[in-house]
C-alpha cells in the first residue's frame, strides 16, 4: 500500500478586510489634507480692485511763475448771494468745442471785463492776455477755459464754462501781477505774496453755479515788521466772507533772569601786621 503523501501547505489567504480598511484610512487622510486650508499658503480672492492714483497738483502757466511782488490782497467779483452768471452775449461756440474759441474775442464781448483790462486786448505796453488753459473744474468731465488779463499793477483771472453752445463766466478775481495757480482734481488754488511777509492762498471749488471760494489762508513767510518780530511763520484761515487778519506779532517770551554772582569775602589782611617781638639778649644793645 502506497504511503500517503504529506498534506500540501495552503497559501496564506490575503487579508482583504485589512487592505480595505487601509484604503479607507488613506482616502480620509487625503480628504483632510485637501480640505484643510494651509495657514501660510496663497488664496485666490478673485480679481483685484483697480488702483486709483492720488490726485496731483497741476500748475497753470508753469513757465510764467516768478518771485512774487508785494501788493494789495486779491479781490473777487461774484458771490452766492448774487444772481447766477449769464452767458457772454452775442457769442456761440461752434461745435460746442471750448478749446477752439478765440480768447480775445470772448474777453471783448464779456461785459464783466473792466475798462482797466480792455487795453490789454489791443496794443498796450506792459499788458498781456495769457494763453488759455483747459481743466475740468465742475466735475462733469468737460474742461473749463481759464485765462488771465495782465495790465500794469494788476492781473485778472477769468474762468468760463460751456453750457450748450454758450460760454458762462463762473469766476473773475483780481490778483497780484506775479502769482501762481494750480488745480488739484477739480479744485482751483491761487497763491500770492500779498505783503512782504504774508503769502495768501485761496481755494475755489464748484458749487453748482460758480466757482466759490472755500477758504483763504494767510501764512507768514518772514519776520514781521517791528522790533519784536520773530522768525516763526504765522498761519491763519479766513472762512468765506471773512476779513483778513491784521498783523500778528508773536508774543516775546520773558528773558530768563540773569544770575548775579555772589560776592565771596576775601580774608582780611591787616595793613600793618604786628611784628613779633625780638628776643632780648643780655649785653646786646637793641637797635
């Protein structure tokens, strides 16, 4: 009888349940890693907002700026209490293009131009009509016309806006001959050296009818006249309709008391100090 063959070793069964559990754990770990936000990572916040550059001052007639000359303070015509400005008569703007108008023709027909200014429209020694500048001062996206009439001892600045096909004067202000002007956004700034030690800055803004003065600043630019003048500048603000301040003098600080040296008595020395007695020796005659 043939001997029985030894039993064959069975291959170990694959732990299917264990592998399935491992797969589930790996999937859960991956989900946690993907779903958890990395505190130091980058995030997509969508399209970025456009960056608006800050407003910058844009000088008017920069080539004509010069050291100022002392003169009287500026005066202006037109206020909120007056009737709205009227269009320049007998003048229409072809194509409603304000940049194409003849400045001298506008000034000649504007009744607000004074008789003192009109010689500058012809031949006048020391007179001039400044070339027009165009800036948006009303905020409607359309430019206004800015010009100035220079006569001896005075300059008058004029600003016109376009309504339909008519030009409307919205500002007329007298200035010292050598002034500077600039626009910041839709605001107009005028700078003058109204006295030898005071600079005046006027700020104008559109009020829906005309360019109205918001404020006027007076800043000291040098020592005030007088023996108690100090080098520190003095700045004051005058609201619309207010009056310019008078001379302001800085209060002189009281001088610090000067220390008086204390006399120290010197030791008294007798004029004729007593001489010590000379010892007497027997048999010796003293002098």
